[in-house]
């Protein structure tokens, strides 16, 4: 296999020099789109492929190179991509003309990585619509209310754990990942993992392995994204068999147990088992939702109801797990970091929470929206450190983009063409968010909020294909911070990195050198 790979790389490099590299330049030139020429084979992604820079920095370089364009050409390996930098255009693509851009780009092949390949994220067109309609009821207000109990329980276990180790310097990421893992295991699978106590448990180990980025995995990802057919031929898997089969077994075992023993617990596995039987009701959005990113459910259920197979259900549960655990952990980790390095923000948040307690309230699904400053802190964290970098969309029906600049010519997108609607770099563009490096939750205050231009803040994506679980994630973050801030003061420690630089060899938004703080008891 190695020999085959080397020959393949050499010939493709040669081929690329002669043909593809120039062809991509010509492709953009002919369409009147600006671009940076990049490096053969790697395009504009050379530095991040070799961990000289973070992926976001490579994208940022292209984004910043042409400040007056609505969109520019991005060369990702050998693929020409249209990088959308204009908020109005993002609105058109993700909402107004959504019908032309329903799907994400193919990344996981259904035959090779069935768990990811069969997920809601990867599903296409009508199948995606049907699954989205099936799953939406799992994330309505009444379901979130039930899930909140799981979050609070795990949250208490975390604060207890901190108490026992109060003099330690904490690795925030490790701590938070144990929280989000336990939450999704409990709310999703009905499993009590308790990974703060049981440090070495298999579930935690498997979940961590799922996300490590090592050389082999990066190579596999590079080949799968740039040469999908070749990747398929080699049978390259991005996720090791051992890990995916572990999850599959865990889910199947739980489902069987519930079926046999008639166990009902109001978690995601229960909701999905109902969905597979077609007994999950309440497809319409409920009216009682307070203060959360309410998804405008524009999707109407189609008249035919699809029967989902067990494998399809397993795939969704796995995706909730994979999509939910790491991204939420990243966001919470950065909120803890920002509170440590911005003590005045932390104090203001503490005062809000303390006032809440003194009023005799306990946090509940109904009153969580009253914590207005908390909402601002969370949103400011998600602005500055959005876990997702862009919203990719594949054109499925021919579409004419308006000219990239006045006097330019329109750009014809054809089925299969890929666009990236930028998120991260727009959040950090001073044109939209003055002094973007400053952590200032008051950007989201009632007085200031109107100054935020639409489609310049979109941590959960936009339109019908946005994050299905945004309320779950927001609630999970709030429950954690509430308990933490009420009991502890977060302080900088020796290893707190400031200012943060991104870990270059990781696809995710993570701090180089890790995230460390200390806690001081408030009582
Ligand atoms: C802070 C945490 C999270 C962030 C920042 C986040 C962000 C996102 C983004 C940006 C998208 C794509 C949106 C688009 O392309 O317009 C997405 C999709 C998705 N997310 Fe999340 N997410 C988070 C937590 C979660 C959790 C907790 C779950 C599950 C329990 C989840 C499940 C999903 C699924 C299933 C999709 C695919 C939706 C579809 O294609 O219809 N996410 N998320
Ligand atoms: C919280 O801790 C208690 C005591 O260690 C344990 O019994 C319980 O299962 C934990 N909860 C979760 C959700 O892990
Ligand atoms: C549907 O929602 C209503 C109110 O939102 C609730 O009373 C009812 O119990 C729900 N039905 C199911 C099957 O969950
Ligand atoms: C925070 O962001 C969410 C979307 O992620 C939004 O629904 C909410 O209104 C925002 N809150 C404030 C105070 O801007």
C-alpha cells in the first residue's frame, strides 16, 4: 500500500504541475474572480497542511487579501472553491436560495465510514429533509427541559470534583470534556459515565481517540478530501474500526436492553427509538421556548413517512455524540479562559448569578433566559472562538452569483461546485466587530445588539441547515457556567496562555499549550 501511495503521489504531483495547477488559475481568471496563486498540490492550504499555521490562518489570508470583493477564489488542494465574504450573499445562499444549496460537501463516504456517512450532517436532499423533520422534535423546549436534569447532575459532580482538588492547577479542556462527555452520554445514551471520578473509563478514552489528529489521520483526510475515488479504492477510514464499532455496540446494547425490559428514560435514544417506530409526535415547534436560538422550522413534513432502519438511527445517535461533545467542550473551555483573563467580566457575571440566587431562584429551563449577561458572555465567547470555521454548501441547481464587485461579471455556479460561507474570519473582522480581539460581552447588550449587522454572527450556522441542537448546546454551556461561577472564582495560573495562539496541528479551535486556570472557593 505504501508503494502504491508513493507512486500515486509522484505522478499526481507531476500531473498537477503541468495541468491542474494552471487550470485552476485559468478557471478563476476566466470567471473574473480574484485569488491567491498558492502552492502546487496544496493550493492556499500549504502552511496548515504542514502545521506551520492553523487552518483558519490560511483561510484568513485569502479572506483578507481582497477586502473589497464579495467573494474570492480559494484553492483547497486541487479544488477550486468560492469563498463567500459578504453577509448579504451568505443570507442568499443559506436562506433565500437555500433550494440551490441544500447539502454539505461529501466528506465521509457512506460505504467506508457508515456512521458519519449516514449522519444527518452528510445526508442529502429529500432524505435529509425527512430525517431533519424526524429529529427536530428531539430538540424542542419540552425535551430540553428533561435533558436539563442530566446536565445539572453532571455539573454538580464537576463542582464537587473541583472542591476536592481546589489547590490544583486545572487543565480546563480536560475537565470540560469530561463534563460534555458525561452530559451527552447521559442525555443521549442513558449512560452514567462519571468520568471525573473514573478517569480511565473506556468511553472517555474512545471519545478522545475519536478526535486526535495524528499524521495518519491527516493523510487519510487529505486523500479523502482531495482524491475521494482513490481514498475509496484504498478503503481509507478516517476513524479506526475499533472506535466506531465500540460506539455501535454501546448503542445497540442499550437499545436492545430498553426494548426487552420496556425501559423508558427521556433521553435521545428513547426519542430516536420512537422515531424509528413512527410514534414521535409534536413535529411543530412549541410555543413555550424562551430565549434560545429558535430555529425557524421552514421544513414541512412530507406526506410520505419514511421508515428508518436501525443502522440509520444508530448513525444519528453517533453523530449527536460526535458533533455535540467536542464542539461544546471547545466553546466552554474558551469561556472559562476568557473569564479568567477578564476578571471584571467575571465579576459582573457573578453578581448576576448571585442576585438570582438571593432572589431565591434556582436555575430552570423557564428562567435561564433571565440571565441576560450570561447570554452575552456565551455569545461573545462564540463570536471570538466559534468552534465551526465556515458553512460549506454544495450547489445542486445552477445558480448565478451577483458580480464580486461593481463592474465585475456574475459567476455561474454549476451543480457540484462548492462554496464556503465564512464564519470565523467574519466574526474577527474589525469591519463588522470593532476591536475583534477584545472580549466584550456588552456587544450583545440590549443597547448595543442592534449594531451587529445581520449574518456577521452565526456560530450555529444559518438557515434550514443550521445546527439542530443549538438550544441544547447553549443550555449545556449555561448550566455549567452557572454552577461554576456561583461556587468558584476562576483565576489565572502559571500555565494560563495569554494571548492565546491557536494550536497549529489541529483542525479545531484550540489553544496552543492548552488551557489552564486555578479556582478559588467563593464560600
Ligand atoms: C457549541 C456547540 C456547537 C456548535 C458551535 C455547533 C455548530 C454547528 C454548525 C455550525 C453546524 C452547521 C450549520 C450550517 O452549516 O449552517 C452544525 C450542524 C449540526 N450540529 Fe451542531 N454545534 C454545536 C453543538 C451540537 C450538539 C450538542 C449537537 C447534538 C447533540 C449538534 C448536532 C449537530 C447536527 C446533527 C448538525 C447537522 C444538521 C443538519 O445538517 O441538518 N451540534 N452545528
Ligand atoms: C454523580 O456522582 C455520583 C456519586 O459519585 C454518581 O453516583 C452519579 O452517577 C454521578 N452522575 C453522573 C451523571 O455521572
Ligand atoms: C406534545 O406537546 C404538547 C404541548 O406542547 C404536550 O402536552 C404533549 O404531551 C406532547 N405530546 C407528545 C406525544 O409528546
Ligand atoms: C445570542 O446568540 C443566539 C444565537 O446563537 C441568539 O439567539 C441570541 O439572541 C443572542 N443573544 C443576545 C443577547 O444577543
